């Protein structure tokens, strides 16, 4: 769990950074700001990479998380960056990231 804990902390830190970039901002501000988009996308990429390094035991203990989907999103961020839909990213920030944060916090307890 030692290495897993480091990756979980890293994932939490990425989420906290993303939160700091978008807290108090609305969707339009996000869509208009390439600076915020770049910061968010980079942290999503790093976050997703860290999830791939978690052990199977940790992933199984949080089976509600779609780890495969996160890995697939990372591949889009890295390899299909011209196809990124920033509106979809905003939806991920609003709907999926808070849920992931809750699971990561639970795993860190």
C-alpha cells in the first residue's frame, strides 16, 4: 500500500489543483480560457497516469470507480489531443471529478 498511497496522494493533489483553477469560475470562463483549460488538462493527464499505477488490489477496493474509463481518457488527452471536447471536459469536472475525489479520500483513510 506504500506506493499506492503515494499515487493516491498524487491523484488528490491533481484534483485539488484542478479545483483551485475552476472554483468560482463558470463554464463560459472555462471555455474562453485556454490557460485554465491547459492547466486542467495537464492535471487530468497526470491524475489519469497515476491511476494506472495503482495496484489491482486498490482498484478492486474501489470497484465503483471506472478505472478503465479513466485510462481511456488519459489516452485521449495524450494521443488524441486535437479531438478533446472542452465542453465534455467541463462535464467531467462537474460530475465525475467530485465523485473520484470522494473515492480517493476514502482510500486514503
